[in-house]
């Protein structure tokens, strides 16, 4: 049985949600000249996930929030045995 999350009113499978989190994390981890600047597509992706991106949100805080979601999702998928084709390897 697959647990889905709702993003923008649409049900999203766990594996797809995990991939989205990974993509956004990699975008936030890229070096930037201005620590507070963020690409519009990254900002939009965060808003779609329901993460408020205000003027006081630092990259570090956003990365911590995304990692928290990712850990929760990984625990959930592990408990359900719902890895599908995205089974992680060491």
C-alpha cells in the first residue's frame, strides 16, 4: 500500500516526493554569490511543497526543513516497504 502526499491538491507518490525533495536540496546546496538569493524555480518548488519562503528564510533553515521532511518520508517508506524502483543502495 502506497502512502501519498498532497502537493498543490494533487496526490504525489512517495518515490516522486522523495525525488522532488532531492532536486530542491541540490538546488539549494549550490554555491551562490548572495546567500539570500534564490532561483525563481527553486522558490516556486518550495512554495508548492508548502514551505514559506519569506525574506527572513535563510538557505540553512530551508535545507534543515527539507531534510526534516526527507527523513520523515524515508522513515515512512521504510515502514511501509514502499520503495518501488527507488530502493536506496549504500
